[in-house]
C-alpha cells in the first residue's frame, strides 16, 4: 500500500519514477494489445491515464 502523502505542488523526477517502478500492476495481453492493469481505484490510475492520453495525442 502506498504511503499517505500531502498534496504536493512539485515532486522530484526521481521520486516519481521510483513510485512508478514500485507500483503494483499487471501486464495483460488482451485483443492483440498490451494493457497495464492498475485498477480504477488505484491512486496512481489518474496520473497514468492522463499521461497516456497525452502520449496518444502526439
């Protein structure tokens, strides 16, 4: 379970990358694609979804 944190204005990139690496997730193969299975109730889901949407738009 992730540590409870106060709402941060900025975080160091090292901290963000570390949290991404330690995130519990499943890599799922579905319909010929790879999907990162986080679960919608995971606190990090919104961040991953937002960044993925930005990557798809480019």
